[in-house]
């Protein structure tokens, strides 16, 4: 949907590139035996208790989607192949796409592993009518260089560009020019708008509110009687207002790892081993990205889905495994007392590092013990860069792996 109307010399033009079935396609590239599997679900094995990361378009026809429990996906699509992918492969593929996108625009902001925004503001003289030819070139280059397909949306703000790419899937292109936002949105359900989740959409549906066009036709006062305090922001989104600024220097918000247990776990030593592995993975990623974290957050989900989150803020930021693990273990041992008191098992455990900042140069006067830990960490990172992450593993993780094999 495009307009040939004139636009100002410095008009805002944003492009949203969304990689189609990204996790599925990366797994297909890395595992040739999956390439001809039409019904493919990525996120965990058939018997696992995790959630779906991505589903092939064949599996989506059965109602399987991201965020769905694996067990529900098995029920809906029993003939599917279920596969657990590798995060390192996803990250490598995402970085390759980002490098390619930077050839087309100096401002590229990856919103996640499988989607990114490009800023084409002020390019009206270069592309006076439409950005669709550029989008087509990007789509073809992504395909030829990485083997991945993508859909691309173009709009005057981030929300419109993303909704346009959603509408264009799979492997489609859509441009919504300035002035066409309301007409584009009028044909969409309210559930398509950002911030309107399934629960909220269902609640509003009971009140007869299902389409964006309905919100556009109502006054804010009428809307407030229907949705309460959400009315002002909902009204703005329905009329096409969204964020217009991309911040390429914005730091990522967190680095995290979590896992859903194959069976409910009641042995704290097993869970502490997982925390050691998570701390090592997170520390490695922080160092690779040149970041430090000041806040460590633990997540525990009991077998009855009661979820506990505990966090601690450190005196100074760190990227060292041991300095991430120590507070994590303290949080865990406190939280596990509640697990014991309730006589429950642990279904899910997670660890995240937040409150991120760019890492400064090492302090020349830091304690000897910390200098030794930093030198050891640097040596471990070099070995892992050459031979893979599992080339160097702490003893407690190796011991746990041996016990699992013995059992």
C-alpha cells in the first residue's frame, strides 16, 4: 500500500526486516536431515516440557506457534519432528544478517535475533517514490548470502513498519507511506497492535471491541469507558502513531539463560550445577560483547507453576563467571528453602544478567585474586574461541554430566 503524495525532504522512513521462520531455517541449514521436513517444530524434543521457539509454515497450519508449550504442539501436530536448536548457531546467523543490512543503511538496530530496523530518513532525493526496490534488493541479498528468507515492511514509524512486515509474510514486501497509516490499520484486528496480548484481546472481545477501525471511530472518552486507563495509548496506536527514532547505540537489556527440566528436580546440587553452566555462558557472552552487568536475577518455577524471581545488585559491574555465580547461588539457596517448605519440585530455572554497561579497562590496582581470575578467564575464552565452548568446562558440570550418563 503506497501513496505517490509528496513528502518532506527529511521525512522519516523506517524499514523492518523480519527473518521468516528464523530458528527453523537455521536448524535446517545446520542439520541437512531436517531440510525436507515439512512439519518441523524447534524448541525442544517431543517429550520435553519447554516451549516452541519457532514452527515451520507447515506446522503453523495446525495451529502451532511460538511460545506454545511443546506438549500442546505435540497434541496439535502429532506428525511433526521436534528439534532442539543451538543458540550459538542462531547468534552467528543473526550477526551475518546484521552485517549485510549495514551495507544498505548506516543505522541498523536489531530488535532481536530475527528482526531488525533500518533508517532511511532523508533519502527522498535518492529514492523519491518508493523504498520497495531497495527492500527487494535486501530480501534477495539476504537470501543469496545467508540462505534465509525475510519479509520487509516500510513505514513512517517502527510500529507501522513492523505491522507491514507481519502482513507481508512470508517473503513479502509492503510499504505504508506517510498519510496512509489509518487506512492500513483500519483493516486489522486489535490483537495485531503491540501491547494487546491474547488475554487483553479476549477481554475486549467480550465487550464487542475487536477491530482497530472501531477504536478509530470512537472518541477517547467513549473508549475510556470500554478499556479504562489504556484508552489514550490505544487511541494513539490505532491512529498510527509510533516511535520514530532508532538508537543504534542502545545497549541490549540483558543476557540470560534458562531451561525447563525434563522432570521435576528436587536435588539442589543438580540445580546449582545448571546455575554454574548459565553463569559461564552469560559471562562468556558479556565478555564477547564488551559488557558488564550489575544485577543478577534468578528465576525458579515450581512444579505447580508458582514462579519466584529474586535479584541482587552488585557494588560494581562484572563479566567474570565466578562473580556472577556467587550471588546467583546465594539467591538460589534462599529461594530453594521455599521449594522445600512447599514440598515441591523445580520445573524451570533461569539466570539473567541485567543493568548492563560497557566494560571499562581493567583496574591496574584491583586485588591480585581478581587479576588472576581475569587472566584465567582470558585464557579460557581463547581456548573456547578456538575449540568451542565445551572445550573448557568447570569440574562440577563434568561430574554432573557423568552422573546423568551413569543413571
